[in-house]
């Protein structure tokens, strides 16, 4: 000070007012300018210190861990974290003027990336990835997967999502890589089958085909159906078993998948049969309905392949059972039984008055018992109705067999016969 180069003069005045003068030439050299820059690096990189000043200047650096260097732009290889801090540089010009600068250096340790997952997974489930060890994350993986989330979630994954996943973790300028295999198992392919259609009361089978590497089978179906075997027989089949059956299989990897098969139970025909009661030794007809075709079995059948079966003569004192098998259009069958009952025939009896041998022109009186309806038949087209009948025997044509037919309250008829003899009148002469 003063700051300018040049000639400077001074006048000195004493107490006696005497003066003296002097001069000097002053040279003021400029202070050298300086610019610096440091580095932000990882421990496996190089610190680069940069300084700039006037030509011909010299530089001297000092820093952490007793660092020193006379280079203008020194480089430090493989620094430790402890070498982070301020680096001072002194610049000296040729005339000896100096200036100082500061450069900041940050040495960041390498991150230690790590990730876990909920692998192994099954197709169609959710894959969770959990990243650790950094400030920012970058994932890459199979099927062009990419994410910058710390904990990405992959939903409804396919088997193609399995493979090698890479996680790049960054802390400051430092990035490190961690790789790990992730497994996504394919789902099993259940192939349910069934042997329906089946008729009621018969059976059908549910079959799980393609059983490779399957550890468990579960069947669900109509009417709370449940089974846990590879194949199962539904017996006896009912109409309520018609519907969709679901097969759930689980393989050795714990992966499950399902498929369905539709089963049908066909209705058996609903047969209705008659149970006739006829008079003993009479013809009987049994009728069935409800089917498309019929087959009868039993004694004395005249027709056995139609809806009606004919019995020529029902001669059993008790019930006779007949069996009919009805076949529907769908081929299903039902069996029913029909009983034929008989009423015993009424026992007819008759009495003749005055007797079975009469004279011509006498009156024959017939009396019947054993029924509620009486009919008399005799020679010469004799016919009477009623319990009692009388006939004047006016000709020999009335001689012969007389039959009484009686009918009871069930309509059954019984009969009895008797022979009538007519003697001629004697021939008398008067003389």
C-alpha cells in the first residue's frame, strides 16, 4: 500500500521550519489469480484435482491424510473414504506473489447391493422383488423387465418371467451390480374327462388325465360333490349329478390349476302300470305307460313287446306278478311290476220242481242260488232271467239240458246244469 507502481516523493519539515525532500520508485507485483475444482468419486476411481493460474506460476497442494503434491493437477488413485475433504492449493507467481484456493473432494464407498424375492412362484401369481443397499435402483430382467422402484411388484407373472434378474444400486456416483436367479414355475395342465352320459341309477367316472408330476387332486361338482382321488366313480348316478365338475390339481412345485368337464345324467322313464283284477279263468290285460318301448316277462303272456300285455286266462287263486322293462328314447330303462288279481267264480246251485222227470204238459219250476243275477238257458231257445223260472212243458222239445248262469257282485259268472226228461202221456181207450 499504495497499490500502484510508480515514483513516490516525500517532503519533511522540521520544527524550525527547515525542509528536506526525497523520492522512491515503488514496484507492486499483481497477486496471481487461481481457480480450482475437486472430484466426487468412488473408492475404486481416481481423484482429479485441477488448478489454473497465470503462466509460470507454481502450485503446491495439501489435503487429508497428509496429502501433498507440487503438481498443478495431481491425480490420486484408489482413494479411501478418509480422503474426502478440502484440498488447499497455493499458487506462487514468478515474482513470488502467492494466492490460495480450495477444492472439495468426496470419496464415496461402493454400495453393497442385495435383493431378495418371494421366488419360487407359480404362473399367475405375484412376484415381489426387494432391493437393498442403495439410494437409487435400476432393475432389469427377463421378458424386457425394467424398473427403478426399490421393491417392484410383478403381477400375474408367466413362466417367461423366470430367469436372471440384475439390480444396479447407486449411491452418489457409485453403482454396483447384484444378480440372482428367480424361478417362476409353469402351472400344471389338468385334463378332466368323464364317461357320461349315464342313465339314472347307473354310474359314470370322472378321470383326471395327464397326471405327470401331480401331487394332489380335488374334484368339486353339483350337489356338494367332493372327491380327492385322480379318478372317481359316481354311483348310483342321479339327475342332481348333472352339471359342471371342476378338477383342481397341484403339482410337486405347489402350483395349482383348474379345468372343468360337463357330465350329464339321463332320466330313466317313469313307468306306470295297471293292476287289474279279473274273474278267475278270464282274460286279463296289463297296461304300462311312460316309456318308448316295453318288454314284459311273466307266465301266460300273449303279447310281451308292446305297452299292453294280454294274459289268456288268469287261473291263479292269488296275485300273479308280471315284470315290464320300459326303454326311453334316450336308451335309459326302468323296471316295474304289475300284479294281476282274480276273483273266485260264484258257485251256482239249482233245484228242480217237481223233479227232473216230468210228464208232457206239466210245469217245470227252476230255483237258483249263488249270485245276484240269474240267467237260465234251455232247449228250444229257452231263456229266463231271475232267480226262479217256470215253464209249461208243452212239447218234447223242452226236454234236455237246462243251465243256470249266476253273476256275483264282482261280475264273475258261475254255472250249473241239469237234465230234464219229459215222458209222454199214456194212451187210454174206452170200450
